[in-house]
C-alpha cells in the first residue's frame, strides 16, 4: 500500500487530536488531562521513570493500575521528554495512528480492493473515543492498537505457526493495556477448536495460543499476588461490583442469576448505544455489514471472529463488572469500537460487491463519525478545565500548604498525589489495598479514617456524609469549580483531622 495515501488517510485523526488539545488548552489556561484517572497513570509512570518502581506514594510497590502496559509506555516516554503531558500526547497519538494502520490491514484480510480498505483508516482514527483517547493520557489508543494488531497477525497466519504466536502475544499485551481484552484473546484462541482438521492439531493450536497469552499476562497476576495478595489489580476489586466472580466466591446464586440474565444482556444493549454514540447513523450499517462478513468467501473466519467479539465481549464485561459498560464509560470499550471498523468496511464490500458503492458508504460513515467527534470538542475542553480547576488546584494547594510528612486521605487519588507530593491514603482502595475490606461497610468512610488516622482529608463531602457531618474534622479549605463537566462533584473540601501533626 502506498505510504503517501496511508499517511493522508490517517491525517484526519492527527488533525482532530491537535484540535482537541488546543481547544482544551485555551479553555483551561494550559495543557491538562480530562480525567483524574489520567493523573493516576502519570503518578505511577513518573515514579517508575525516576527509579522508584511501581509505587504510588510512600515507596511501597502496589498493583494499582488496570493498564500497567500503558503506565510502562508512559514512563518510557516521560523518561525521554521529561514532561508528562507531552509524553502522554506523543504516546497517545502514535498509538491512535498505528491503530488506524492496523484497521486497514485487518480490513484487507476480507480480500477487499485496496481503495476500500484504505477508508478504514480515517473511520478508525476519527471515532470520538479514539480522538479523545489520543490526548487523554489514558490507555485507550494503546489497547485498540494492540487488539487490531493482534487480530491481524493471528488471523492472517492461517496455518502458519510463526505469525500466529505473534498475534497471540499481541493480544496478551492488549490485556495488559485493558483487561477486557483478555476476553478477546480467549475468543480468538478458542476458535481453533472450530477449525477443520484433526482434533489433535486443533488442540495443539489452542494450547499454544492459550499458553502464549497466559505467559504474557502472567507478570501482572504474579505482581498482584506479591503486592496485594490477589491475582488482579486493586482497581478490579474496588470497581467491579457484584459481578460473577463475587457471586462465585460468596455462593450467591441470586447474584449469579442476575449477572447472567440481567447484567450480561444489558451490557450488550449498552454496547449498541455506544456504537450509535460513536458512529451515528452509520452504526446501523453494522448489522448489514456483519451479514456480509460472515458470507464472505475466503474471509468467513475473519468475519465470524469479529462478530463474536462484538457480541460476546460486552456480555462478558456485563458479567464481571455490572453496569460499567455504558456510553459515558466508552473508554472501557474503545478496543471494541475499533474492531467494528474493519467489520463495517469489509462486510459492506462483500454485501454489496460493488467497490464504488461500498467506498461511498464507508466514506460517508467516516464523515458522520467525524461529525460526532466535532461534537465532543467542547466536552473534552470542559473536562480538562474541570480537572485543572478542581483536582489539580487541590494538589497544588496541598503541596504549598500541608506539612511534608502529612498523610492525606482522598477519594480522587490522581492529581492530588501527582501535584501534592504527599503520602496518600486512598479511601476508595485503588492504590491503598488495605482499604478494600472497608468498602462493604455502611459507614466505611468514617470507619476507614478513624482506623488509619490520616492527618488531612481532601474529599467530596457528598461521597462521605458521615465524615462531613462529624465534629471530629475541621474544614480548612473549600475548592469549587463552576460548570462541572466530568468530576464526581463540584466541590472538594480539605479537613484537618484530630491526628494532624502541627505545621
């Protein structure tokens, strides 16, 4: 494929990323991130790049990143450029554009004309979640890139042993960028059982693929066991809720039934809403494209695998983390949105069998998808402004005001830790695993604070009404943002506790 044409096809994604970043800078008075979670990655990455290992605050190693591969990539970029926002932008945009390249390569596996396949690039890179992800400091484009690359190398391999292990390894890495990608790897490797041939050969291929994915994913499991005594990062146990794993651990049959009958199907329906939100009217073409993909001569396996991913992975997400998959949490499904692109392009071509007509529809889909991204500019800029004027400001105040040895309990742990440079007690348990057992208590906030005795609190009062109402704590600062776009509250309050050391 001519490099010049591919570069032109990817250019809209770069243009949107620059537009988003500049709009946010103008709105917020400087560059920043649209989520406090982005600063969690930044804190881990800075510590890793500066020789403090995978620690958060206090020098203790902790498995608190759901996307450790992104943290490592961000640390590597920060080690080179020594500016966290620049590092995130460089890494994010590079992954966004590479994901567009692999969207083209995966579309080519449908045996479509080169001009049709090339249209998958702009469609992939201008989806709102990919543009947002490229400049967000989050793992979104890395996960999408690795999933598309893994699918391409695995499905292209056919019976060739070498390239297939490359695809399996990339899918394993994708699970280190977003754990939901582990379900994608399981589906892809599991299809080996459905391929023609002796059962022994099918079993060998399945075993090889499973082993490669397991070996790549194993370091996260081992590190989690070593640091927190559980096989997955603290973020899973803090956020997953009443999912199937909790149901199996507690023997709660009612919860298990609810996960399978209610939450799984609801997640699939919510993923449909996500596709409508990302692609607009062109999302309705996916059903027709799926039909064309599964009847494609010579590429039926590719079509079936992509269709299975788009149906089964959302269901699995609903089982493990109920109510997480919805349009306002689209970043958890960005890799699935990316998978929809080659299915749409390749499937439409095989359904219509007219290159010019298929190209026109795909091009129109890219235009309408770009229109959805245009709508997201102001929201992105407002989100950055909110985080800058609330959590970042709180972190800077902590650094300038509180004693260096103070322990600060927080519920938003990202920017306050990054800018505050104080030891943090995370009341939600994301980076403080010792707090996780308290999450099921009715008065968990007050109980956690009285047991661990931090010096100061920086919290949203409505999250912890028992703390806000207690006379034990003295308010010393209130930070409020007008026109809150993304934060869980518009007011952060700093309290001094009875155990605070003298300034």
